[in-house]
C-alpha cells in the first residue's frame, strides 16, 4: 500500500499545521529534519511534503497529495474542488478591500488574488482594472499605483502604519483540511481515519477555546466543498 501523502504549507501556517497532526497522533519530521532543504519525508506510513501555501490546493486538486492544510484564500483563488471536512481556529484573518485615506473612487485594484477580486467585483456589478502583484500589496495604495487593494489582514498593523482604511469585507479566511476527491474514493478507509483523528483534536481545542466556530462566512457565493 502506498504511503498517505499529506501537503503541509510552508510559512506562517506550518507550525500550527504540524501541531494538528502531532495532536492527532501522527509522527512528523523532526525539527532537525525541517532545518534541511529536503521537502519530502516519510514517517510511519505517511509521506509529508512541504510546499508553498499557495500550492497546497494545486497538489491536492491534481492528486499529487491525498490531503493537506490550506487557507481558504488559496482554496478560493485556485477554485479548488477538494473536500473541506475540517476548519481550524488558528491562522484566521480577513480578506479586505483597502484604500488610502481620501482615495478616489474605485478604478484600479492591486491584489495577490485576481480571481477572487474579479468575483468580488462581478458580484457587486463594479468595474475596475485588476493589477496582480506578488507581495507588498498595500504599497500599491500608498504610492497610488492603484486606487484600492484587496489583501488579507491579520492584525491590521500594516494598514495602521501606512494610514490606510478598510472599506469592505471580501471574505473571512481560515485554514482547512482539504482532501482529494479521488483519494477519498480510492482510499476511503485511511482518509476517513485521517479526518476523524483531526476532527477529534479540533473538537478538543474548540472546547478549550470557546471563541472557535465552524463554518466561516464566504461572501458572494463562493463554494465550500464538504464531504
């Protein structure tokens, strides 16, 4: 039997994501392993692959990974149709429409999320040019490259420091366990076990942290696929 392959997002979600699997009883790569440049590790029947957060939905959607943890922003941007059986309380943020104070009417939007931005505009029957950027999106509003930006806001510190203002909520963002549909069909027993073990840990943490809630809102009808 092939090893179960799980995609872990590198970056801000990595430690919390690994903590979920440890709490669920899975053996993960050691800290010294993670200090190397290696990206694939096999542990007790699970193959762990470490990829950029934006790539987790791609690996799962195309069957290169059986499951993974991805933010809803990346799931929506890639139109990932994988099952999303579990939502997590860590790493929550909001995707917002942001502008400089006294900015002109909405005419041009900079963003790392062009697909979500287009859907946001279409849902509100708005017209604006979309300028894709890879990072430092707020700077586009500061330097008047665009009238507005759409980006995720975690603490709001960047918005405050650059004297920007939040104008609208685009989507509530939270990390999700995502599962490839084909893996669920072909290897249902192991996938259901994975989901059950992770769900038990989430239920325990939700009891410990009353602020946790399931089912974050997804505006403008973008779907969340549940098993």
